[in-house]
């Protein structure tokens, strides 16, 4: 195996399709706390810490979930189930190294950022992956803190102490996670059943699961307008338009899912949730900068 192929495999191990959006929320947190252009050095160190942290955590989770990924059709083609890293513990070491670098960089900035990076890693790997994922349908709720941690880390890298604005921004992500993951679990319900993972669509009726997905989608969209209401001097027309348009992007398929439940609509909802969060975070940056 040549160097380029090895790099590609280890990069894939970090689940870049997951961590890029989390790193982007961290950047939004940095800019929001700066109320304008952040210090270039601080921004670089903070975003490297966040990126290494979320990428390393995902790599470590790949090792911890290797047996689960092998059972599920959706994840069976990931790096470790395919045997592309041997022995598999190298994947864990790689993840832990990235996480350690992340925590060192966070420590160099301030202890509050370090706290959010460390607790985010703990919540994802220990509370979610190792403990709750296979035990309770509340697994996504218990693991959602990890989704908001990168933004809190970015925000406190600048502000030191978190503010009400920081908690609202992080809550946008925490509320976004359940409908994002549950819609995926609805599509791959049989996969999760085979792996004995008690996701909401597995342990309850399809009608109940759809009501939960649709209602949490609507709640998360309504919550996005809180920033515009509480901070009208900072979040103006750009943010309002972004919240309205991106909100419609996921409310429409969520409503359609309630009216006519089918996996095609659930897939549409799942695929539009990530762009919706991206648009919201981009609007946070643009309204802060301009």
C-alpha cells in the first residue's frame, strides 16, 4: 500500500462527511464571539483544535464500533470492517493522537475551551458510543451534547466564559441532532434491528417515530428564530432570510413525512438537515462579519 492510499484510508477513518460540519460550527462560534474578524492566530489554533478533536473522536469511534459496523449493511464498507487497517488498534491510536493534539491546542488557548473539547469527546465516546447507544432509545439525546461542544469550544476560545448567545447557538445544534439521526434510523430500521441498536424507530411504531421526527424538526426550526428575536442588532435580515428558507427546506419534508410516510421522504429529510444547519451557521458568520 503506497503513501497516498494510506493517507486516503486514514482520512476516511475520521468520517470527513461528519466532522466538516462540526468544524464549521466551531468556526461560526469563533466568529460570533469575536463580533467581527477574529484574531488570525487564535482562529487558526482554535479551528485546528476543533478539527483534530472531532476527526480524532470519529476515528476512535470507528474502532469502538467496528463489530457493530460489520453487522450493519450501511456501515459494512467502512475502513475497519473491510480490513483496510491491520491490526485495527492502529485506528484507535490514530484517533487518540489526534484527540491529544486537539486538547493540547485547546489548553494553549484557555481552560474553558479545553473543558468543552474534553467533555464533548467524553460524551460522544463514553456516554453515547460505549454506554447508551446499545442500551436506550435516549442514546441520541444523551449524545447530543457532543454536537454542540465544538461550537462552544470555538466561542469560548474567544470569549473565555460562555454567554447566553453561545448556549443558544449550541442549542441549535443539539436540537438539530435528533431529527437528523432519527430520520436516518427510520430509513435503515432493519439495519439497526439486526444490530440490536434501540434507535427510536426500532423500539416504537412507525407512526410514533414519524411524529417525533416531525415535531422535533419543527421545534428546531422555530428555535432558530430566537437569535433574531433576542439579538436584532447583530442578527438581521441575512440571518432571518436564512432561517426562514433553510427552515422550509426541512419543515416541508417533515410535514410530507407525516402526511405520507415513506422512506423516500425520510431520506429527503435526512439529506436536507445538514445543508439547513450549514446555512444557519453561514448566516451567523455573515451577519456577524457584515
